[in-house]
C-alpha cells in the first residue's frame, strides 16, 4: 500500500512578496507583480513588462541569511530563500531521523552571471568561480548544503513543468518508501538569455498578459522560487504540525506534437489531467478549482481550454491562471502555482485570472475574474505545461477534509 | 529583382540549414510553407530574424509573416518596397 | 534471491569506440587529441533530414541512440522517456551566448529552443508520437542515474512496463578550454590508453550518448538484470562512502564476496582517482576489476558507457582485454558492481546481475 503524501511546509518568493506571508497579503489585495523591468540590464527594459522579485542581488543575500560572496547566482539566492522558508515552515530542523531529499528544478541555472562574464570565461581567469555555478545543479547543491540535505538530491529541467515534475518525483519516492520527506520545487531568475530567447519566438506580450482572453498576446515572464515540503503520512503526523494539503494525484504526459506548440485538441494536457484525476480517485465534478497553466499565448490557452472542456464536460470547475499576478516563472511555475493552489484550499478562496475581458469564442467557459473568498474548496488541480510538450498536472486535497 | 531573388535563396538555404537543397531547387514563386520545402513556424521566426539582420526590416507580428514569406518572390518584393524608405 | 528491479533489454550507444559490429571492443582506439569525441553514425539513417536540419549534434546523438535502443529491444512504444544530461546542448548555448555578449539584440529562435535541456526527451517523443511520461534530469554526475532511477521506480510501482532512459553529453573545444581554467581537465592532450600513467591533475574529457530500454520482463534480447541504481552526495569521509556501498549491496541481498567484477570510473585525475583504489582495496580486494573512461573520456553521463560495458559483459560472459584493470581470472560472471565518483561530490553505483 503506497504511503500517503502530505504537504507540511511552503516557501515562496515572487514578484508579489519575499515570503509566504507577503505573498498571501498581496493575493488577498489582488495585486500583481508585473511592471517595468527594474533590475535586469537589458535593451528590452522599456519594451517588455515582467514580474521581477523586487530585490537586488545584494538584498537577496540578506534574505538568504548569508554574507555577500562571489559565486552565487541570483537563481541560487532565490532558491535558498524559498527552500529555507519551506524547511523552517515545516519545522524540519527539529525533526531528525527521516530520510530527506531535495528535488529542485531550474532551466537557466546560473545563466544570469554566465551571460555577464562569458567573455571572461573565454579570455581570463578573473571570473572562474562563475564557470562552476553556471549549470542547473549549482543552485540545487547550494540549497542542499545550506539546509544539510544529503540523502537524495537531483535537478529536473522540463521547461515550464519542471517544478511540478519535481513534486511528482518526490511524491513517488515517498510512496515507494525511498524517502520520508522531500523538499520539492523550483527556482528561476530572469536572464537576458531567456528574455531575449522568448522574444525571438515572438510570444511575449508587450503589456501584462491576459490568459484566456480572446485578444491575448502572449507571455509575461516572471522570476521567483517556490518549494513545498511533502512528507509520508507517519512523519507528517509527528510534532503536532499543521498539514496544508494532501497530494492525491499526479499525471505526466507528453504532447509529442511540436517542439513549441501544443496540439489543437490539447492532447498532452488532457492526458496529464486525466492521469492525475484517475490516480486521485475523484470524479471530474469533485475538482473545485483548476489553477491553469494559462500563459496567455494563442496556442496554450486554446489547447488547455479545449483539454479542460474535453475532460470535465458539463462539470467544468472554476478556472483561473495566476500568471497575471506572478508572471510566468517558468521552472518555478509548477511549485509557485502548487502553493497558490494549496493556499486556495487553506484559505477557502479562488484566485482571480486578472486582465481577462473578452471571452474566447472557441471555449464555453471563462475564467474567474475576481477573488472569491469564503468558499469551500476541497480539491484543487494545478497544471503546468512546458515547451517540448512536457505536461504535468497535480491534484491536492484539503488536509483533514 | 532577379539578383535579390538569387541572394535570398542562398540566405534562406543557409539560415534554415537546408543542407541538401541548392539555389536551383527553389522556385521563386512556389510556396515556402506547407508543401515543397515543408517549412514550419520556427522557420517563419528564423526568416523574421533574417529580414532584420540582413535587411534591417523589423516584423513585429509573426502573423504578418504569412503574406511576406509566401514565396521567395514575395519576400523580395517586400524588401524592395520597404528598403526604399 | 529477490526479484530484480528490471531487465536491460535494449541498448543504443554512440561513443568514441566502434560499437557498430558484432565484436566487443576487440580494439580500443587510441586518442591523443584534446578530448575523446564520438564516432558519429550516419544520422540520416535515423533522422528525417527535414527535421534533422535544425538539430545540433547533441540532439542527433540523443535521438539516434534512443532509436537504436528501441530497435535493439524491439520496443515500439516505451511507457516513459527519460533523459539525463549534465550540460545539454553546449553548441546551441554557445551560439546564443556569443550573440548576447556581442550585444546582438536579435537572437535566432532555433538555438534557443534547442538549448533547452528537455529538447532531447521531447524530440524522441515527437519522433515516436509517444504521449507517455517524459522527463529530463540535469544534475552533473547524477543526471543519468536520476533518469534511470526514475524509470526503474515506475517499473517498480507499476506505472510502466518498459522505459527508455539515457545519458548524453557533448564536448566542444570552446567549452573544454573554459573548463580547463578550472583545472578539471588535462591542460594538454594525452593518450587515452596511457591515461593512468600521467599522474597529473585533471581528467581526460569526452562525450557520448547511451540509451537503455529496461523492462519488467525479460525477452530474447535481454542483457542482464539491473538490481540497484544509487547516488551519494558529498560523503563526509571515504568510510561513509564504503559504508554506503556495503549497505546498498546488503539491501540487495548481495555480499561483496558475491561480486564477480568491479567496474571503476578511473579518469586519470590524480586528485580523485585514489578514491577508487581505496574502495577496491576495502571492499573488493582480489576481485577482477575493469575501467571504462579510456574508452569514452570523462563527462557527466559517462556511466552510460559503464552500463553498456557491464551489460554486454554479462550477456557475452567475456571481459574484453582492453578494459581489464587487473589480471585476476574469473570463470562465470554473475554479479557486477559499477562504481563512479565525480570529484568526490557525486558518487554513484549500479548493481547488475545475470539473473
């Protein structure tokens, strides 16, 4: 009998807050983190809005609780802050005797420094320390070393579904008995590399994104880090700690259609959601809320929308994309949005899909436009669909409900 | 115009890495997308980059690309028309 | 004996040695250039030229070795496709970095898409129209092992019957010279065959791709059983490391005395190769030993070559002379331990059995 998996800790830094508490306050005030680029030195500064974490790297060192030093990418700092918060939130430092893993996700890794110092790498030894911090593993290892996690560590990179896959893997390892606790999530800082890369694909909105809107124009990138602590049932029950949710279903499927596009009938999304639903044992009508991937591109929102209609039929739950709030945090999106979904469970609320105005003619449903509070939420689904067709869906249930 | 068409053919072959295709294989009026060369949406983006890098012409909306990149000739006509300014 | 985790039923490999014919390392190619680079097969045989034109060499290597593994296993549709890569497409990333550092405001979309780490798993899936589980691991010397572990866990929990998992990394001269600044690689070209005689710091760099089909059932092509894949992060001491190896074997119901061959990841780096000496003398004294990095060079996912080697040794019951580390005789080979470590930071172990 596989062990049940509970969420015991949350850690989040985003464009709307430096920690969980600040994020919750912003969510309740329906604030968005999207604005003009302030910290990243790029020629796209005045053209493209983003949701930046509103702290410089110097300030991030302070938040991470370490002395400023060479060899730390913005990515690593964000990750250390959020993972550290989740770790403390779950009270893990006081609970020895459990096999603990860290499964982190990132795609840009230490690219923010690499793109600055690449010429040095080629010509001199002045910036060698940043050569070692360039890859995806660096931020994961810095987090692991700060928190003293040794039993299992790895890094996943499946574009926008990375952090969701990190949570999925962590749950699988707990269910099979390889680990008792996992800190799972992702971190992604803004870089010229991917900002310009997405711009080359012509899928960035010049205004704040409007997912599921008939006149949507593309993605608004964001940055941040988010981690959840998941534990096996018998460990989660120790110490009289609060349980935030139970992870009851997950599904990973591949679109296998085109590298940068989803199929018109949203096959990958449909299969991922269906797998998660089947595993959860729930009927479609029991899902109270879907935190959609909803990037604001023509392709994703149509494809995801159709997949939702195919799967839920007449019982489409409330749907919203929270990317107009946090931006699209790419490799951190899966865990950022898992946390936002869990907050809907714990706070009995449904988060809004800001900036929505015009109904998409192809869909029969429209997203939630305003924050809804005082509403019973028992089961939530969180979708993360990545470039390359890596689609993952997670289902959380209210703990003790 | 013919000189530009020839130049464009070479540039398209290079930009899109069409290794086994020669200038003579491409007909100036045949559609670039769909049949024939079988180009796709990523190629359309690469052609946008080609126009900007080699001819200084910026296309903001990829949807405009459909008309411009219909064939080598339509590309050449677009360049001739807009470069005069 | 407990039920094995899974069976290795198919292998596809692209490496610096000739693995194409029926022979088994009858000859090890000597290399004296900066790094060991692969023998590229005719990619056009495996990849449609229209799709292939925008693929970097890494992606061609990945798709080809994945397809080779599926053909070898006669598996048409795996239940999971999982890739491990330490560096991803170095060539595409370099193109983009060159454009960014030249303050080029216009980036080409193709290398950007191809530089994302999950592009190999994704393109293998597109190629096969496979909608099943798909993932990518990017964690240095754990990349391949993580991919393999993920797949084996899915066989274990019943979500998959056949999985495709692989490890792939490429090397370019630019990247080599950057890493040379860190003294991780030899600063001068060396001979792979004399690699362990130099006694200098730095490893011999390499590249390669190896994909494996593992299944819950044997078939007529089965190489061996894969019993354990484990990783160890920054052990506090060499004793912590040897304890971990011992515990892993014990957990699988195997004593060090039951091991017939130890395959070790010596890479010519004087700073770290001694770890292998200690592990061998502490746990497996007097056992036949082999090594593999003179075949492929060092790269994050080089364990793929070791797994290919071990699986073939078990299937053919032959240890090629060119990989022998000592001359200790062995009659029948039933259990193989493969142990590797990367700069004492990432240690990994694979346990294989003939049944």
